[in-house]
C-alpha cells in the first residue's frame, strides 16, 4: 500500500523549509563569490606576466601522469 505525502503534512512542511534554507544558502554563496570576483578582478589586472604563467601551469604531476612511460623503454 502506498502512502501519500499529503498524509504527513508536517514532513512536507519540514522538507519545504529545508529546501528554502538550502536555496538561501546557495544564493548567499553565489553573491559572495560574485563580490570576491569583483574585488579580485582589479588585483588580478595588477599581477605580473610571470605570476599569470605560474597560475596556468598544472597543479600537480598527476594531470600528466598518463603521458609518461607510455611506451616501454628500449633494451640497453
């Protein structure tokens, strides 16, 4: 026998409140990221070319791990 959600209005209300809290939390997080990006943009414009090159490099060697030792080494 299936029980309808309408049979438990307190659970529906609790779920609606949880969804509202989550949406509000996400909205605030997006606003903070937008503010941080707006304040970081002028600072990023002042950085030197060397620091831009450094930030574009891969973060760790694991990103290129699949490219190393792809072929067996020739016998010496």
